[in-house]
C-alpha cells in the first residue's frame, strides 16, 4: 500500500495515546482508510472510510475480538471514529480524517507556498548583503513594521464570546468577573476547538460536570483552567473528561451517541433552570 499520513506531536496528549490497544486500532483504521472516494461492490466508499470487520482487525493486530470491540467503543465514545455495520461488513470512518491526510491539491498548494517562501527569503538575504549600514537599519525597521502588519492577532470567534457568557452563568453570583476574564475564557474556548480539536458539546459537558463536582465546584472558577496542566503535564480538561466518563461524581455518566446527547441537553436544561 502506497502513500502516507501525518501525525502531529500533539497526538501524545490524545486521551487514548497511553491505551496501547486503542491507539493501535485507531492507527490501523487510519492507515487503511481511503484517501479518496473509491467504488467497491456497487457502493461508493468515501474518503476517510474503510470497509473491513472486527474479526479482520483482530487478526491483523493479533488481538482478541473483545479487545477490538472495547477499543472501538472507546473511540466511538469520544467521536474519533464512527462504525456502520451490515450483515456482511462494517464501514469504519475516521471523523477528523483531514487532520491526518491532506488532499493532493492541498499538499501541492502547501509545497508551492513553501517554495515561494524559500525564494523570497533567499532574495531578501541577497538584498541585505549589498546594502549599506544606514540602509540596513532603515530596512530592518521597515521589515519589522511589515511583519507586524502581516501577522495580525487571531480574532476571538463569535462562539467563543457566546461561551464566555454561558460559562459566567455557571459561576456564583458573588464571583467577581471582569472583561479580561471573559476575553480569556473566549480565547481558551477557541484554542480548545482549534488546537485541541475538542467539540462544543464536549467542552460544555466538562464545564457542567466540574462545576457540579463536590471538590471542583470550589476550585474551578475560571474556564482558563481547562487548558492549564497539572504537575504531570496533563490538561485539566482531560482530567475532568476522564473523571466525568468514569462516573467519578454523583452526576450521571455521559454515554456516546444520541443517548449521551439527550442526557447532556437534559442535564444542561435543568442547570439553566436553577440559575
């Protein structure tokens, strides 16, 4: 099998990275998934999909069938994959496939941009070498101004602003909150979505759990904490998520699929009614 995938170093912070079987099952599906749409036996197998079976995965990875099922359930519960099963085969889909496999067009575009940047940098270096000291000083100032103008700060998203207002409602009315707090919460939310690849529902569920936990309700008063790390370099978001899914609280354990979504919405509705 030809081709490749990309794995960012960020994957070492993935919640299933230390689960050997689950990581192997996910990587196996990722490596076998279609990088483009392909017809098979009269059906169109789309990009990010792979047709196989639990039994074949177990044989390929030398795992027991129950081990494979357990790992698949974990991956499905966190939205890493979806599985559609028929009486003949299963279709495994990598949910965020584009994070691991660029399309040929996107790959060519990035290569062209890199080549253009290299040419530009080389030309700038040559120009700098033949200028006088005074001109160098002026050019350096101009270059600095240009870089600042070409590197605008990322704007806070509308969803981020909505999240900060929503999170404020979870806190006690006596909690002092200023505009800087709201801005930092919005920024944290955007980074959880953009960098950590978390979902909106997942973030809200974790916040609700932590604010209702007997210990964390007094120690989780800022959304910024979600991306902070403990002494073991583990994000508190992942700590909360694991405790929530393990049911380490009086609150109901969130399940995967439609049932989990229904429970989360009902729980959030009740919480809002108490505000």
